[in-house]
């Protein structure tokens, strides 16, 4: 496990070293863990944004979710692969769980709550800045809940509560939706008071922030709707009312920099520890599905060995063959690869699914098909496929009306698009069907214990969790969450 431990240490440093030059000197700003006196709220917002993006690209988040969720593979005992056993065989370091919890709750969450308090209690009030923080805070709690399940929410970060209760996942997700509604009501496009130069996402474009807030609501509601069908009405209202992410220009992302301490951690991993060779192989569930379609994203996602006659994935957990099996492309995981929080194609996939299923809108397979193909076209363009090739590929795919299970096909393509966003891929897989009928039909990785499939992070019962009498009992990595049927 030597490589794993080294990378955890590396990403811990990157969380606090990666940022734009304009705010680098402000990263160490809190004299007290419970207050942020005499600090501009925008610095706290920038710190939280940077920490969140770095965590999502890091060894504690990206690697366990991608390997455990089988979006990519560790390559087994190949000497330049990610050491086995690893999360690819369901061996999880407690550092994965603890660092993810600490990053989202103690760094991102604390800084955003303090920034909101400052923005709302300064003169003049910075309503836009507070709302920008609330959108990111909703995403942070969503990330925390979809990895851990029940987490503190209603009593989180309250100075008068020493041991916050753990709200149910249903309550947390509903709280995230409420937080987004609060932000949408607070945004004021006419005001010039906002976070601009320290907004690493949209440089203060409030119209884009509002579209992202609405699309994040859709993501959360789509995660909940199979467990709570009453959410279908809200899904339909969002889609029919509009104002959602509507182009690639609305993509919610942070772009890394090709400079020391500011590179995407995915690139930094192979650069520092593997002589620039990507550790990870393509999963057969991704590569083989794409190969059979002659998907033009294949050379964007993967590097094909010179000796191989085509792109081939491996069963997660098995040994990767350097002369036969594809690795994740070094041209994909570059120093400047952005961390995507929400994309236009994700919006289109959700809308296609809603129309295919009749979630709050009248079922309409023709509309679903148009949205589905547009989603694939946009995904191809996002990953660097030429526009004409992307359009031709999407148009040439079978119409949803001609396939046996159109919803499953939407889920599979949505999951393929999310390979580089394994948290979203993992959630997409879990919500795609009842236990044993998910898409794709994953099986236990080679070398994994004879347990059910990976479903969650375990609680890291240390520090504040071990002291909190309200902390839940430990749940194993294969135990399902509330939304996971």
C-alpha cells in the first residue's frame, strides 16, 4: 500500500497549496477554529472552493470511489499499476474516510458557514456572496452524504451545540434543496456586490450561479425520487420552468494550473510517483461498452498500447497487460484538467431520463431521445471530439424507441460520461435500479472479499466523531444508504 499512503500525504498538502496566485497568501487565515475575525468573506469562499475542488480530484475521493465503483481499475499486480490490494479489491484505508470527512466538513463547510455569516452581517450586505457560498455548501453536504449517509446538518457548525445530531440522509438532501432555494431567493443580478475576483468558478456571473443552483436541485431530486416518488413533481417543475444549465459555458468547474502546487492531483499522482505513467487501467464496463460503439471518446479517455489492435478494458482487480490493455489517457489527466462539479451533459441526461420515465412531466420518448443524443454529443465535445464527429456519432446511435429498455441505456451512457467524476458515477450506478438490477451490471472485483458490492464510505470514528454521543454506529462499506434501493 506504499503508493496509496504516499499519495494521501501529497494530496493533504495540495489542499492548502493549490489556489490562484491572487489568494495564495490568504489560505492560512483562521486564528480560531470557531471564528474568522477581520477576514474578508471572499477569502474564505476562495479557500473553500479550492479545498473542495482539490479533494474531489484527490486520492481520498477520486481513487476509492473510482476503484470501488469500478469506473476504472487498479491493474492488480502490474508493476506500474496502483498497488493491490487497494480499493479495487475493497481494501479501504481509514485515511480515505477521515480525510474526506475532514475536508468536506471541517474545511469546506466551516469556511463557507463563516463566509456566509460575514457576508450577511457586513454593511452593505453581500447577498450575492452569501448565496454563492450557499450553493457550494449544498454541494459539499451532498458530497458528504452520498459518501457517508447520515451526517450532521441541522445542528452543524452551531457554536451552542457541542455534539451535533446526525440527520437522516433524507433530511440532509432535503436540507440541501432548501439551501439552494434560499440561495436562489437571495441572488440579486442587479447588484454589483458579489464575489468576483475570488470566484474561481464564474468570476461573479450571477446568472450562471442561478442556473447551477437549479441544476443542482435537479441532481439531488433525481437522487431521491426512486425512494421518495413525491419528488417527481418538483423535478417536473424545474424542467418545465427552465433556467437550468443550458450550454457548455455554464459548466460548473475549477481549472487547475500547470505550476508547482497547483496541478490537478490526478496528474500530480502519476508525475510524482509513477514517472508520468498513469496508474489506472480502463474498466471493461467502460472500455468494452465504448469499443463496441466505436465511440470517438475512446482515444480521449484511454491510451491504447502500440501492440494492441483495439481498446480493451480489464475486469477490476485483475492484472493489467501493458501490451494489451488500455490505461486512462495521459492527455486526459493533464496538469490543467478541470474539476467538474456539474456539466451541461449531466443536465441533458437527467432531462432525458425524466421524459423517458415521466417524472413530473408527461412521458415522451421522442423528447427523451432528442435530449439523450444531445447529451452524448455534448459529452463528446467536452472531451475534445470534433463537433461534426460528435454530432454524427450521437445521431447514429439507436433511437430510444427501438431499444428494449431505454431508461437503462440512458443510465449506462450517463455513467460512461462520468468516468472522470467517480462520485457522480458511483451515485448514478446506485440509483439506476434496485439491488442486483443496476446499470451497468457490476460483479465483485477480482480479489475482493465475498461481500455485497461497495456502497458507501465507512465513518471514520476518530476525533470529533468518536467523542460525539450522537454519532451513529459503524456501517460497513457494503451497506446501502437511504436512497439506494
